[in-house]
C-alpha cells in the first residue's frame, strides 16, 4: 500500500472534516486563464460546500463564465498534523432569493453556534439582494491526513 493511499481519508472522515472546517480556499479561472484563489467561510448544505458571497466579485464573474472550481479545506500547524480535502468540480451560482436567504441563514447559524436572533435574521434578510449562494458540486475529491503516516509524529518532519 502506498503512503498516499494510507493518508487518504474515508468518505465519513472527509464529510466530518469538511463539516468541522471553517475556511475554504476557492480557485476559479480568470479570463486570461490564470487561477484566482480566495479564502472564504462556508457552510455545508445537503452535503455540499456552499458559499455566500458578493455577486459582483471576481470569483462569481469567473464562475458565471466558467463554472470549473477547485476548493481546498485544510488544517494543521505542522507537517505531521496536516490534513486537507481538495474538491475539483463545478460551481452552481444561485441568485434565487429563497436559496440565497437559506444559505445566509445557515452560514450565520453555523458561525453563531446555532443562535440566530431576530436581529441577525433581519440583517441576513437585508443582505440577500447583495449576495449569491455558490454550491460546489465535486467531481473529484482527494484527501490526505498526515496523522495516518505510520511512525510520523509532530516535530519529526518539517514545520
């Protein structure tokens, strides 16, 4: 068994890792073909990473022109602790106010530990015309968890 296959997460581990993460690095393709990468907060809706963002942003313009996307969620301060999930696929940009509101409420609920006051709900509602929901539809998922490398412990490899 290769070291790469030993590091791979199971489907359940991938789902739990994504659910527990906070920030995704999202790569889209600029008109000149160069990658455009930005960090974004996200929420998981129906098992898929969903972003709530400005429709006038470069990433949304890129996705409307070319829906190909790569999304990376990672954590770990040292090589031996490093874990990540990379999803390559397509993005679906939703302008529908109900979908945008649902994504915004879910994102705020996640950030606030489920505590959505009427004031927060109203603030999210006010932002709906200024946001879109972007759902990542993965076609390929690659994961790695360096904690699974036999014998490797923090401090034994590069930092």
